[in-house]
């Protein structure tokens, strides 16, 4: 027969855990802080914002329009648009939806000049020279 080790077993009484106190924690509600995202105070020009980047670009576009008209390049004039409107249309397509800023400014300036001449003279400059009138005027 094999030797068996006999050990005495202790009887450990079941220990009842004492109830722990219930702690209710509530975080303090704070308003979110107002974050200032990169606000820099910019000084305006002496003209009170008259010389903004957009206006300067349109002025450069008007200069380029005058330069193109002065050179007398062979630009066809479309019947309803005239020469200035044709330049505006070409510049609009070259600008590719505003990606080319100079071409977009040329288009804006050319449309402004075409609208001005249509309102003042009743004719489109560079269009069909049929009595200097446009249909509907």
C-alpha cells in the first residue's frame, strides 16, 4: 500500500463582508470655454477697405482687357456678345472655374465693361454694326 500523507484540514468559517459605503460622485458641470480660433486683428488700409484684393484683381483684369483690345488681336466677335463679351467668355473658360484668378478677374472686368457700354450707348461694342443697335433696344 502506498503511503498517503494525511493533513489536517482547517475549517475556515465563512467571512461575511461588511457592506461598503455607497459613494455618489457627480462631476462639476462647467460651461465649455470659448475658444478663439486664430482671430487676428488686421489693420485696414487708409482707404477703408476700398483697395481689397478682389478689387485690385478686377482692376488688373480691366487693364489686361484694355491691353487685349488695344493690340487688335484677331478675336472674333459673337453676334450677341460683341468683342468685349467674347473676351469675357474666353477668359471665363480659361479661368477653369476660378482656379486661374487673373483670367477670372479679366472675365469680371470684361462683363462689367460690356454691361456699362450696353447701358450707356445701347449697343455692344464690336458686335454687328447694324445701325449700332441690339435687338430689343
